[in-house]
C-alpha cells in the first residue's frame, strides 16, 4: 500500500505540462472498437483508467501497442465479444461506452453496470433511453447490461435527453456512427471532451456535426477507417494545478492547455483576487496573499465543472469571509468535507450546498482520498497546510492524474510516496496463520 506524505507551506513555483484529457481518452479508447483499421492515439494520459480500458480491449482481442508512454496503436479488427472481462468492466465508470461501441460494431453488447466514483446514485437511464431511440433493445439484469440492435444494426433516430449527461451524449454518438440512418441528440452535453470525441470519430471517417452545441447530428456511415488522432489537454488537471498555485500563493505557468476550456475556472479564480493570464497554449497563475470569498454553482459546461468543486472548496477555506458552493450536478459530492475538517476547515454542508467559513489556517493531518477529485483536493490542502499531511487511498488519484507527485515536486512541493503496511491484510494473514 502507498500513501502521499506532504510537508506543507511551500509556494509552488515553475512550470507544469498538462497531460491528455482523461474524460476524452476514456471515451475515445472504447470508440476505437468502431474503427476498421489501426487507430493511433497521441497525448493519451498515463493514468490507471486508461490502462484499464486498454486491458479490456486486449481481452476482447484487440492488438494494443504502446509506441511511447503517451501514444498507442489500437487495432480492433480481430475483436470478438467472446472473452469480455466483466470483472474489469465493473471497476470503471467509462465501461458504459463499450455498450455504444459494441452496439455500433456488432449490433449487440453485454457489459456490466459501470463502476466509478460514488457521488450518490449515478443512473444510466438516459443512456438506455437514447440507445433505445436509435434502434437497440436494452435490458439490465443481475448487474449486467444486455443490448441488441433491432435488425442487427443501429438505425438512428431522435433523442431528447431529460438531463444534460456527458456519458449519455458520448455513448449515443458512438453507437450512432455506423447506423443505417441519421441520429439527432437534443439537450446534448457540450464539454470539451464531447467535441474531442466527435473530432476523433470524424477523423476516422464518421459524419458527426454540431458537437459543442446542444444539438448533435450523426449521419451513419458504412465504415470507419484507421488514422492518427491527438487527444486534447485535460481541462480538470489544468484547473487543479491552477488552484494549487493559487492556494499556495505560488506562481505557476501551466503549459499545454486550451485557455478557452479553462475560462469557467479562470473567471472564478479572478473573483478571489488570483491573477490569471493567458498566452497561446498556457496560463500563468499568481496567487494573492489575501483572497476574497465567492459563491459558485457547478453546472454543465460552460458552467463551473463539478470535477473542480472539491479543489475550489480548499481554496475558499483560505479566503476571507464566507463562501457558498452549490453542487448542481450530483446529490452527494461533499463527502470529502469530513476529511478537510480534520485539517481545520470550517465547512457546513446542507444537502447540495456547502458554506465555507474562510480565513482559518489548515493544519496537516492523516486523511484519505474518498474519490478522484476529493483526493486532488486533499493534496492541495496538504500543500498549503502547516505541517505534515498523509493521504491514504491514493489509487483514486492515480485513476485520473498522471504523475501528480513528480509534477508537484518539480514545482517545489515537498511531497513523496511512502509504502506502508496494509493493516487489514496483515490482520487477515495473522488470523489465517
Ligand atoms: N444522470 C442521470 N441519468 C443518466 C446519466 C446521468 O440521471 O443516464 C445524472 C447523473 O447522476 C448526474 C448528472 O446526470 O447527476 C450528470 O451525469 P453525467 O452523465 O454528465 O456524468 P458521467 O458521464 O457519469 C462524466 C465524467 C465525470 C464528470 C461528469 C460531469 C467520465 C468517465 N466521467 O460522468 O467525471 O463528473 O461527466 O461532468 O467522463 C471525474 O473525472 O472525476 C468524474 C467524475
């Protein structure tokens, strides 16, 4: 078992390079199933969610060849549904994209219900509604999703999403690319990774239009061909380093970003008094010695991302006065607050609203990462806290951040990975012995 140990109080200074976008990569890799040729993907992030999806494709019979640590060639021409690795599928949220991809490719799919971070109930009813509208029959039984395209091939159709859902929008897009007709998705999500998936599919010969707006049209084509595609930089990783720079009163140049994707984060940071300046494909963040309290609500893009909410809570613990955060996407995304309280944070949570009493110095403590972004928030808290913080359950962080420890150490942070005994395993072995 490993944990992070951080000695806080060092302002971050220097430059950091942002990796490829996790939430684009985890859709594009399953979508490679629809391609009749070799897909070369560049700028893939080196994170465990990507490793897991590549392993799933290998189990299905794909040839997966790493060209270098951030480029991979995927050839799915020999894939079959015989050896589906259900245990792996269950561990990862993005395995729901395999339903759309298998339906497009084989006209049928069997996967497990998806896993992923626990923010309360995370249904897939909009995926089912959309896939049904474009020609599939779906059934959820005993933890599995069974899907069959009526007549053996997706037909296309019209879908109105009752909720703006990133996953449902992308899943329907993937399932529709090889359909025997046209698909229209209304009330579609508009996140940068939706545009990236559409660009990937189009570069392989698909006909997807309107991605980035709330109405996406997909004209089905007979086949997709191989090609090379470069994944966009990760908006949330970039935002996390922006907040880490602000929280430690540091000065960090964040490179390989698309500043337009960061506007929702930059705007709120500027309200706190943090300096953010953009140039080309980088942003420079300079922390302020005194920060203002703010209010914010998480919303679908271009609103403030829910995946930046825990990190922003930490920053607002350091601002003067009372800030209010309203979670607009998930029912239960404030579980990490208990961990932050161990470090001296003064936060009250009422349903989807957190009231943050700022101006208290955080102090180091042993804490746990309760999910991916909560883990990133704990790291930021540790970086600006007085004394030593130890963070357990870092496997959550490694699902979505490439080499966070190395990148932070380059910026002057005192953070390291430490092995520690797994007490539960040790107790079990004593009992067995
Ligand atoms: N929802 C439904 N029914 C559905 C689908 C979604 O009610 O069929 C609800 C969800 O419960 C949630 C809201 O709609 O309340 C939005 O969910 P969405 O479908 O947009 O989320 P997702 O596709 O499951 C992706 C990211 C999450 C990110 C959200 C929102 C992936 C693999 N995950 O999840 O990323 O929080 O979009 O932007 O792309 C993360 O990276 O840490 C992460 C959790």
